[in-house]
């Protein structure tokens, strides 16, 4: 019981520090605009002419080598061991891999198999990530997004993530790019009965509805997951980019999918 209590206590302490730090941000791009679409009750009318650029967040808008993924894995592992009660470290790691491969999110498996409370999971895992030392304003990324936004080629820049909104918004605020996006489609952990995420095609339809996209062929999408991009290609998206620091930039991965090392390369590529 002592170990479990310490894990929870540490996570809640980190959450309080994260909130305090986020509230102290005052640099450009550290908050969304008044027009940012989040949890809107009214969807825009589908526009057959609208050109929308969809952006994944984790390991896409920031480097996959930032250390955030490793910290996330550490928190998920400890949640499974200390909160779910899977005492075998080997079994905990096995479940993490199995659930990710089967559901796209480890949380899906924990809800289905262990009936975990998604709000509790979000607090002790996602919200407790110590991002302050890992994500800083990225002015090169900001300029690249500004170039895309005002290029005349896109009507909206839209976030499309498997994260819950708390984590998603914290990331873009810390990066100093929050004011450049028009809205977000996020994985709503709290709707446990209707929980969907990439690469489930229903989630792409949700993004289409929320963003006002009228035609799949007018969508551009960047993600670090090839599987997610292949799902988008299946729906008809024509311009797809796979972010991989290990791949050769501007190399064709497969039909309609091109590799880039970083999102910062996209403004130059799409001139």
C-alpha cells in the first residue's frame, strides 16, 4: 500500500506543479485564440472546397527523441503495477505492448480488461507528465506553421490527436504555437463507451465533421504513425507526410505518403 500511495502522491504533486507552470506562461503562442474550436456543440457546415491540414501532436510537432514518450511509458507502467495491481513487471510490460497493438491506446485495454477509471488514469499518467523541461517555445516550428497558415493553400490548421485535450493543449502551449490552430479533434477518454482513436476510421470521420472538411481529397495530414497515414489514404486523403527522424526527407514511402524529418520542412516542401 505504501508504494501505491507514493506513486499517486507523486503524480498529484506533479499535476499541481504542471498547472502552476502552465498558468505562468506569457509568451506568444502560449494560449489558443478565442476562435479555437474545442468541444463545440455546433459543427460547421461541411465545405466541399475547404482545404484542411491535419496535425498529429505527440512525436510529430515535437521530436520523438525528446524523452516524452519514454516518460509516458514509465508512467503507464507504474500505473499498471501500482494502481491496477499487476505486480509482475514482465506482465505489465506485456500488457502495455499488447493493448497498444490491439487498440491503438493502452487505456482502451485497461478499460476493457480492468475497468479502470479513465479520468483517474488521465490524472496519474498524461496530466502528471513533467513536460516543462522537455518542451520549450520552438520558434522555428512556429515560423513554419505561420508560413503554412498564410500560404493561401489551407483554410484551417487542425489538430488531430489520440491524446486527451489536457495533454494536447499543454503541448501546443508549451511549444508556443497554440494560437496558430483553428481547432482540435481529441480522444475523449471520458466517453468510455464510445472511445475511438486513430487508426479507427470512425475517428477520422469525427475529425472531418468537427473541422468542416467536405471532401477527403482536400485534406493534408502529417503523423509519426504510418498505420494512421495508411488509414487516411484509404479514406481518400491525397497529401500525407510521415514524420520520422530516421528516414530520408522527401522520400516516397508509398503511394501518396512522403517522409519528412520534421514538420518544419513542410512549409518549404509545399511552396
